C-alpha cells in the first residue's frame, strides 16, 4: 500500500461524501478550493504523524474536517457574508458540522476545534496530533498564499487524489 492508498483508507468515508466534496465550490486562496486546501493539510499532517509515530489516522481525519465551516469567506454579498471574525469563529462551526455529518472521535473533534491557535488564544492544541494539524495548516496556507504550492509536485499529487475521489462518486 503506498502513502496515498493508506491515506485514503483512513479517510474514505469523509473524502467520498457529498458534504465534504461540496467544499470544492468554496474559494480558499486564489484558484485553490477549501476542499483542496483541507486535503493538502490532511496529507501533510498525515505524513508528519507517520514519521513521528503519532496516530496518523486520527490526524488525517481531523485535518480533513478542520475547515468544514461550509461557506465562502470571500463572499461579497453583505447579507450572506460570514462574520468578519471568521478567523476566530470558524473552528467551532467546523467542529459542529463535523459532528453533525460524520462519526468523529473526541480526539478528532479536538483537532478541529483547536486548529487556529494561537489566534484562538484559549483553544490550545491539547495533543501532538492536534498540534501537528495546526502546524500543517499554517504551512499549507503559507505556501498557498506565497505561490510555492501552485506548480509543485505536491499539488500534482493532491490533484490526482481529487480526480480519484470525484470519479468514485
Ligand atoms: Fe481554519
Ligand atoms: Fe485551514
């Protein structure tokens, strides 16, 4: 089993679901959707967790759901616009949606709820897995913003996984 096959085995109930794939229509950065961003974070966190001997299944699952807030935070329509406090409020919304749509563990919930630390100052990642996802999120967001992700081999791999999960439905 290669790395992506093992990753898929850990998260397939999430990645193949319509609610997860609905994030493909929300913009994260530039031409990168929130779905692509969450897969990037989940795959990077999963690999880091495997290297460090952590619970890579929980890490991948929590990471894949960490931004399941289900709206476009760039939206210009004032009535539909999410609160200006999006950075502070979206972890709670994502955690609530993750519970509503998926069968998640307490450890996975904690990953989602605490991923924005230190912005959400009182929500400190309580486990190594949660800290790994919080760091992977910042790493991926930085690469997406600075453009170093755009034409990278990592993005090619992520795109291949997206084609795979979209063709499976
Ligand atoms: Fe987030
Ligand atoms: Fe994120």
